[in-house]
C-alpha cells in the first residue's frame, strides 16, 4: 500500500475514534460496559448503528444503542448528529428519563426531516440498584442473569424515531442485581428470513451457550455483509 493509501487509512482511523470507536470498554459507576460496532463499509468502518455510554453528573449511568435506516457511509452521515444529540440530552437534561430522552430525539428527527431510526435507552441508578429503559421501534434488550438464564426483557411500547412528531414513549423499571448483564443490539445481528421473535429467542440461547472464559462481545459481534451491527453489554459489578 502506498503513502496515499496509508494516509487514507490513518484519517479513517482518527475519524472513527473521534466519532465513535468501533470497540470500547469502560467501568462507569458500578457498571462494566463494552460495545462493538461493525460496518458494511470496511474502509470507513462507520455505519448507521451507534452506541452511547456515559455517567451523568448525578451519578446515574446512561446506555443506549440505535440504528439509522440504511447502512454504511450514507447511514453514518445521518447517525453522527443523532448520536451526539443523544449524548448531549443524556448528560444535560434535567429530566433524563429514557422515555424523555427518546422523545427529545424524536422531536429533533421529525423537525429536521431525517430518516427514521430505532433506539433503546436505559438509565441505571446506583442509589436504588434499578435499571429503567425505553425503546423506539427497537428489538428488546436481553437479560443474561447471574444464574445463567437468558431471555428478552419486556419491550415498552414506542414507535420509530422521526415518524410521529407527537409520539410518546413508555418505560419499564426492574432491579439490576450484581452479576446480571443486559445486552443491547441492532437487527444486523439477527438472521434475515425468519420471524423476529424466533430470532430473538435464538440469540438468547446463543448467549446462554457462550463460553464465559471469552468476552461475550467477541462471540456475538460477527461482521455481516448485509447490514451494520452494534452490540453493547453492560454488567453490574458492584
């Protein structure tokens, strides 16, 4: 590869790190977080799928995964403002409930005439040991409990982002014991041509069978040639 090719690769790497690293891990307020994003654009390596993890000034932890319609470079152009808006709302909003955050993103997309998107967003409160989540047209989160059982969490009603200007989003709350993990993902990880509920159950069974000596992300985030993929795993550690 010539100097120009190397320069392009380095520019892409820097852009990816600035916009959204394809692989990330951190400890946030008692939550061990890891995420992996894979794009169908193998050069830019940024697509329409995104993740978010941050600790708010009040100590609560926000995690999210989203998916802009389409994939690859064109979807990435739409993903970038959505992800950064989600981070700004999550960190600064006085009312940072997941439902309120999704409503703010929906208002932004509807006003800007941008493509539709899906998302799931959760807030963990260390003070109570509870997790609250909401979703916008997104597949359900999976719970991998400390006892080894894996299954989908209830999916609160909520339409796609950017479609209905007055859309309302609802939330569910449950305890989040030490050792439990939640898994957020985009539909690129699901095989096409089968019923979505069957595929979600198959994904849960796949997680239950994973080798606990290897990172879960390494076993789940397999590149797809038809869609971008994003997987986020958050485990309560204390």
